[in-house]
């Protein structure tokens, strides 16, 4: 039996907080209370003055993904180590079958790639092509393999985008299987149209990226996806909401009782599209992701959507590339690999921007970084909770410490950070993964292969994950 006790901290759940010790035994939370008696040999971690919270759940990562002629710079090993250093103890990554490849075969590939992970992980399945065979395989994915969420693309014409008829069929299939629909919502036809126009004008630099994907196109696609899901009776989760128009579509749907959950990323709360106007290609390209950072005003609209509970989860869309990789698009912005890092920074940035400013309570921070994702994806109460019996996935944050975020010091496997030079107050000082002390104040003690695959159960006829 191995035990660890966290002494003297403030325990925070999404519901409230208390001063108490927390005892972990054999990977689970075993006791909570003041001045706990603990077995001989228990590791004692003094966490006085710190907040003790459920470990972060990042429901949106892409490790080791082959994309746009290259491969994401973080493997599951390096990416999950960076996550652990940042207080995240579970990731949900996306399996991406090639066109025509069986999703079951693709899952095998991802299971093998993810085996060295240092924290727990689960999978969503990207519906990258559609046919009766894919539809058949979904039943086995849900019932036998614990993959209960499926991501559909309304963008990336000619690659991942599916026509509405296939989306409707796929959403119905999710409904029938008790699975959750996820959507990347941008209008791919209009993006292709705008890209052609910009090309005809000879505009090829990163400044064209946001011009080719304006906010209205995200708003339209978000409303269309919700309309399809609502009509067929499927629950829907909108990933990386970045635009005011998209947030409004989610808000309206939730107001009429539709089963919709909206996710955003910390970057959409703080960064605007002025980054793409930089004459420094590496800087501008380093911010190229889809959807792009939005014009001024949108970050505040996304904050308001968090305030009024329109948006209830945060991910990172961690999909990082080096400067050299981004230069694949030096002559053509459409060839810049799309994606930014962030799996290591999400908690620090959200605490700094949200809790320090008074915009988020610590309880809401826990909801946004952990508990709500656990509920949305059927991991709760095993994950996202400090209740007795839950997995001992824990983050300890010292609210008085400061740290400067930089590509030079990050563990993410890239030489770029969208948070370069930002000083954050509130630093993750300990991370426990199923009771194992994997990060201790700068000392990363992660062990390759410690992370386990977390299969998830389907939802019942009523989606309980609406949060
Ligand atoms: Zn993504």
C-alpha cells in the first residue's frame, strides 16, 4: 500500500472549498478532513497556503498527429510530461483515421502511440470520412473500446469536411449509440472561396489566414451544426469556440434547452488577430491555428460567454509545431501547419487571467479546467472530483508564486510560445497522477507508461453531460 497526504491546504471543488488534509492511498482519494491520522510510511507533502484541486482535464489535444506534410512536435511522452508539469492529469486526444482507413485500425495506432504517456488519456474519434463501414465500426468503438465521442468537421474542404447529409447521418448514429457529437464549426466552402480570392490577389502571407476564416463563418457553422444535432436529437459539443457569433449560437441553443456544450481555449480570451500582422513570419505563423485568433472585441465576448455559463469547458487544441515546421508555409499561408501549443500553460494562464482578476472564483476555475469536462465526457466522478474513491489526480497551486512563461523554459517540445514573456501569478507546485507524485516544484518525476487508457461509457438516452 502506498499513501501520500497533502497537509494544510485549501481543497477546492466546483461546489466549494474547505481547509482540510487529503489522503491518497493506492491511487484513490482515501480520506479528507482536518489533521488526518495517516499510516506509517505515508509521504507527507506540506501544501499550506496552497489550493488543492482536481487535476486538469484537457479534452482537446493532438499529440504526434501527422498533419499538413509534417508531424506534431509533441509525442504522447513529451506532451503528457508537459501537461503534468502544468497540472493536467488527463488528456482526451483525437484519433484520426486516414481516408478509407478503418477507425478501429486507427485506434490501434493511437493506442500504441499513447502507451508511453505519463498521465491518463482517453480518445475521441475523428469522423474523417463517412460510409456504412465507418458507421458500423462506431458501434464497436462505443461498446467495446470506450470511445464515446465523435468529431465532425464542417471545414477543411477536400480533406476532412463532410457534406451536411453525411453530418446528419453521423449525428443520428451518435444519438442511437449514446455517443456525443463534437464539431469543428467553420464554413469550409466559404473558406475555400475566400482562399481562392486572396490567392487571386496575390496575398500569400500569414495576414491572409484570419481574412480567409472570418468570425461570421464560425457563427454560421456553429448554428448549422446545432440545428442538425437538435433536429435529429443528438447531444453536441462545440470545440474551440472563438467568435462572438459562435458563442451566441451556443447561448441561444442552451436557452431553448438544447443539449449543447461549448468549449473555448485560453488563447481566445487574451490574444487577438493583430498577431498575424507582424512582419516577423515566425511570430505570425506561430499563431496560425484554426479557427484563428479573432479581432479585438471577440476575446471579451468569449469572457462574457464564460461568465454567463454559455461556455463551460476549456481545452487547448494542443497541436504544436516548431518554427522550422511552420516555415513549410513561408510562401503560402495555407501550407503553414495549423496549431499552437498550450497543454502545459492552460491552468496557469486561466488562473492568472481569471482568478487573479476576480473574474473567476477558484470553484469556477475547477469547473472550467476539470469537472465540467469530466461530466461532459462521462469521466465523472472518477475524474474531476476530490471525493473519496475518486482517482487521486490532483494539482496543487501556490497562488503567491510567480513564473514567466517562455519557450526557453517550457517542457512542450517546441521553440515557440503564444504566451512568451507573460508573467503569471499562481504556479502549479505539485501534480499527482493516480496518487503518484509526478511533479514536485520544478522536478518532473513522470514515468513513461504510467498513464493508463481511460475507456468511457456511452451516455444513456438522456445526455447527462450537459453542464
Ligand atoms: Zn483540434
